[in-house]
C-alpha cells in the first residue's frame, strides 16, 4: 500500500513491459496507470481508473484501501481508455458509483462504458465537490491532451491530480520521484512524452501552466510515471514544460523542402525552387530532404517546427507516393494551422499527386500556396526557370 498523505492513497498499476502506446509511441521504459483514493469524512473518491487489461490488479488495490467501505465518486480527468477501459467492469462492482467528468468527458465515457444508466456528474471549470473535510476543485484543461481534459486540485493536501499533464511513460518499482534510480532515462522519457502527447497542443500547454501557476503544489499526482513532489522533480518538470511550449524565435526563416523523386525530376524542381527562395530570402535556411534518406521522426519534427515548407512528389498510380503520405501523417494539426506550404511534383501520365497533397494540407488548415507547380516528365530548361520563379513567388508571399 502506498500512502501519499493521511487521506490520499495510490491505487495505480505498474506496467513495466509495455513497449508501444497508442499505436505510435514507443515506451521503452514501460508505464504505469496511476490512480488515487481520496478519503473525506463523508465521501470517498477515486481519481482515475485503469486500462482494462489491468482491471483485477487495480480492483485489488482499491479494495485494499477501501477495506469494505463504499466508493462514492470516480473522477476521470480525461477519458482515454488507458484510464477508463475498465470503468464498465468497475461499475459491476460499485454500481452506485457517480462518475465525475467534464461536459465533453460525459459524452466520451457513455460511449466507452456503453452504459446508458451511467450515473454521471458533469463538473465545470471552478466547480467544487465536497467529500467532508476534503474538497476537490476542478479546473478545465482542454486539449491536454483531449478535449475533455481537466485537472483536479485538493487544496487541503496541496495535491494536483494533473491527468497526463506533467506525467510520462516511465516505470520503476516505486511511485515517488525522489526514488528514481535511472534519472537520465526518466528525463529522456519525459521529453519524448511531451513531444508526442503535448507537442501538437503547445498553446494549450501554455494555458495549462497558467492554470496551475497560483497553486502551491506539494504533490503532483499525474496519470503516468512517478508522483512528482515539490522537494523532488516537480519544479524542474514545470520549468522544462515552460521552455518546451515556447518555441525559440528564429532570426531567419526555416523553410525546408521535403520531396521524393522517382527518376530525379521532382528533385530537379526541388533544387530550382530552393534557389528561387534563396534569391528572395538570402538568409533563409532552405534544406532539401529526400524523405527516404532521412529518419521520418526527425523530418516530422522539422516539418512541425518550421516557418513554412514545400512538399514535392511524383505521381505513381494516380497518387503521391507513400513516404510523402507518411511524412504528412505526422502533421500536428493544431500547430500547423495557417503554416505556409507549397506543393510541386513531376509526373508521367496524369499528375494527381499535387492536387491530392493540396487537398490533404488544406484539410488540416495549412495556408496552401495557391500556385502549384507540376511538370510532365523531364523538366526542360524553361521548366527549371519556372520552378525557380515558383520558389520566388512562394518566398515573396511569406
Ligand atoms: Fe494516459 Fe491520455 O491517457
């Protein structure tokens, strides 16, 4: 049994063997599904549930703390199934449980638990739930990292239940930050987690930090990884979040060109466009990336951080080629809005790659340059000149 304060207990489950999370994240150091019991004099609340796979361990932990007493509330700071997958089963054990969620969370949890009888209490920003000598205060924190996300603050104990925020996929066989054995690996996991989970929502990270600025947090009881403490790693985690959520201001524009080339023709256009851009913006950093020659994760990071970018693809089977789609699959839709993007490519028969890429980029609300540039088969000298002019026009539009 892990006790955090006199009336707050850890009831989470460790999963050191997990190696992939949410299909796309590698989790080299496993994870934990953190959950907590808060005991008031009148009511008892559980903050967060657990992954369905670990329901029995989670239930054992709950029962150990509850010792046969009732559980009144289940607070779900957000409803992703790693924290809610077992809610339907939990309700079989505690059918009178009231599920406490945000408005958006109420929609999600009904679908996740598939239970029309679900007893739900929707809480708004600033709303309070009294447990008897313990007060849960709710602060909405949308897009950290789901629309329904919120924080729960327990002022009597100085505990912030921060959901995924300030957490990480990292698992050691103890729960507090001051007992971490491999701190370097922990920080590596924190950065990777931040990039994957919160990188797409940087403006919301800034708002989230503002939202907890006034709190004197003794314990940050997050949903994954070690519980953070005021005397331990919490101040440094907050410092790093503050830095990472404010991208550095660059003196010169970063305008990468991503392309794939089947017979060298799209590459000729890429090089000509780069010359055109640099003739207008001589200080700009215009790097050319043949997508198949680079690490996709690194290219994705560059694409999401740059000031503007170009993407070029040949047309094969009436479409852009797979590596280009893979790159665009990593677009951070929130951050990419209004980002200037230009599209080009050489084609043999019909040239659908360019319009398809325009459609995709428009759908994520990038500012797609209205001139697209297509050349049939091998670019002639006039085409190369036109590709450079295309680069110039794009640069002038920035
Ligand atoms: Fe840990 Fe967003 O769930």
